[in-house]
């Protein structure tokens, strides 16, 4: 799995003119699933996101995790994170998992985060989404979690 985390002070996702998810302080997690990813991979990614210490403590150091700050996560599926542009200008997405497999694992990431006590909002799979966010820092981190 691959995820791009953006530390945010607020974020929302809109589908067809309606806001379907909104958070305050926390992460926007853009999540992509590869063919060989499984439940273990999804759980490992969620654990990494939940415990990643990139929020400032009283001394201004990145030392706190989501639970420490009462943060939330907006999980948005984004298969385009597996774009391959090595053969021209039109990206190939063959490394991305089939939609049914991907949807189940993105939902598992969201459920696992909620299991850690993290408030979670989500986008809508297979929908055109407009994601709005205020990147805090900015802090943006790419996570690659190998399956197995």
C-alpha cells in the first residue's frame, strides 16, 4: 500500500456538491492499494498512521501522535498514487489493485484507525471527489508499506 499523509488543520471531501466528510486537526490520508496488499498490510498502514509522531509538543518538536492531540483522519482512496510514467506521458495504473480489492482494504484502513480511537471520515470510492485542505506546516509524508 502507498499513502500520502498531509498534516492538516482542517479538511473536507465533497462529492457532487455535497460535503461527505470533514475533519479538523489531523491527517488527510490519500491511500492506494497494490495487487498483493492484504488485510495485514492495511492494518500495518493504519497502525503507522495512528502512531506517527509529527504533531508539535509544548517545546515545538514533532513528538505527538494523533491520539495525543485529539486528531482525526480523512481517508481518501487514490489509485493514482501507483501511476507509472516511465513509458511516456500517459500514466499506467496497472500496479494498482482492482477496485473491489482496493475498496475493501481502504475501508479496512479506516476501520483499523477507528479501532485505535481515532475519529475517521472517508471519501466515496469510485466517485469524483473534491478534497479541500489546509496543510499545516506544511508537513507531507509518503508511506510505502510492503505486503507480507
